[in-house]
C-alpha cells in the first residue's frame, strides 16, 4: 500500500487470508482499508523487503506514518529510507526511494448489511535520485475503498486508477488496479493474512534496462502484474504488531517482507 522496493505505484489486488486486523488499518497489507486511526491518533511502522528473481535482487526499507486528522479522515506518509537495485548483470544502484502521501476519507460507516466506504488520493513524490530506483516524475492514484467485517474476518476491496508520469524516453499509459483482501484472527494475539494483487500494464517501454533513448529505466517500470501474498502477524504487545509475509508475482519474483507497526491508543 505499503512502499514496494522499486515500485512507486502501488499495485492493488485480489486478496485472501486470515489475520486479526489492528484497531485501524492492517499495515501488513498493500491493500488500502477504511480502518483509519481516530482523530489525534497515529500509527508508525517500518519494514524490510527482500525481492528475489532470476534477474537479480532488490531490497527496500519503507517507513510509514499515519495520522487521524478527523475520525473519518487520515493522512498516510510513506518514505523509503533505503532502496537497493541489484541485478545479476548491469548497473547496481543504492539510494533513498520515492515518497508517497495518501489522504483517505471515509464517507459511509459500516452497518450490519453494508461495508464502510471511503475514497483516497495518493501522490508519489519523486524523491529518489537514481534513475534505476525511481522515475523522477510525479504519479497520482485515486482509490475507491470498501471494508466489511464478517465475524473474525475483515474483508477489504480496492479499485484504483493511476495517472502515470512520463519519464523521458518512455511512453507510459495510465493504469487500473484492483484489490480484495481479508484479515481474520486466530487468537487475540495471533493472525494470518493473504493478498492477491492485479494491475494493468502502464508502459510501452521495456521492464528495467534502457529506454528507447538509452536512459536506464527504474525497476518500477513494468507491465501487467499479478501478485499473491500470505503471511502471519503477532501482537507481542497490545499496541505493537510484528509480521512476516511472502509474495510471489507473475514475473517469477519472490518477495519477503518483515515489519512492525506501533499504534498507541489515544485517550480522549
């Protein structure tokens, strides 16, 4: 949702799993949710992501800070403290990554027979300085979100549309993305989760490598993609979630993501 090694565009998904949701959003998921921090509340998280494929490896250290502006409105800021692009052949790169900021507003609360609904707008700021890490241009994504709790299972659905910036020498088209995720509790402290993500193609250029003009392309430049994720989390403390997930995508890449989220309860 949330920074994604070389990916500045969050691909959204069809997802399934079993895991207890945190009091607001499930930060181990890439899928956006309508579970927002209360007004004045916040969540802080970090993770380490390792991605392996036949072409090489990627590593990233994303950070997360989400703040409840109002009970129905929240701002999520996601910088990438470190990103490494390590192909088996060709140029390697190490740098900070891009920064994403997402404003989410819930306009319908959850009822017995209907889900909570929200709209979100995300901006990718091109803070990465290396062209193999980021594209150097802004991207904008708009989401429709739905969340519904069915007993111990919390379901989430996304539909998104991304307006892709045009890096020099690359013909990039806008893209649609989709997500359906579920989290459900095993015990009060232990949870499983799973996702499957899909995004339409958003470039006519090659994935990685060089642009038509010879300029190296960021690893985020790619085509149609489907990703599945499974994982587990544990609340070692009432306000601290530690999780580990494994993803596999349609390009043959595997990603391992380990992280933690702290969401202190705010007494009003």
